[in-house]
């Protein structure tokens, strides 16, 4: 396993949406924002949605901001701890999460170019050693060796038996 000594604890503001009973493309989960209660994962303090900026300004969250963390909105669908009496036994959890931005680490390796990954092959010669190049005169001599209509005057050896 990797070392988790320097890892900061999870920092998020979490609330729940409940199923509407309809399927997509309509909205499957909803909740009035005036009823939505968001809970801080660090202090366990509860906030209304209109107070989320107070959560952002709290010293615990500002430590994350100073370290370069960014605020992300993430959701997940899960079964609730306590089963619901009506409707689907699902809920959607909405969470404002402080996440460290991704920075590419140098030296992790990159993709090679195709030329680097395939070894160079020696050049092959297709002509034998005693071959001589063909010239235009050779092409002209090919035409002169045969006259048109020669193939038509040839007699056939076979006779047709009917």
C-alpha cells in the first residue's frame, strides 16, 4: 500500500436528493433547495443550501484552498442506510468536494513514437547480383520481336471431334 501520512482528510459538503418515480429523460431525483441540509465532513456541522458560502469561508475549508485544492461537484446514487417507506430504495448524494488538481508528474513515461519503438531494418535489394537495368531500347525491341497478328495465324493442333 502507499503511504498516507501526509494525506489530508476528506473535505466535502454532502446532501441527499430523493427519487421522483419517473425515468430519464425527466429528472429522476429532486429536492427543494430550502429543505436541503448539507453536512460538512470535517466539522459535522449542518448548513442550509443558502449557507454554503459560509462553509466555504470557514477556516477548515480555507486551509484546503490555501493548499491549492479546488471545489468540485460530484454525485452518486446509493441505497440509503434507512430504507424508504415509499418508492425506490435509492437516493442520490450530492457532494461539494475539495480536490487537489491533477498535475502531471514528470518521469512517469510517455508514449514512444512509432519510429522509436520499431527497430530499423536493413534495406533489402530485390534484384539479383547479375541483373542489369532495363532501358527504353529494351522496351522497343520487345515490340519489334513480334508483329501484330502473329498469334492469329498459328494453327491449332487439336481437332474437334464432332
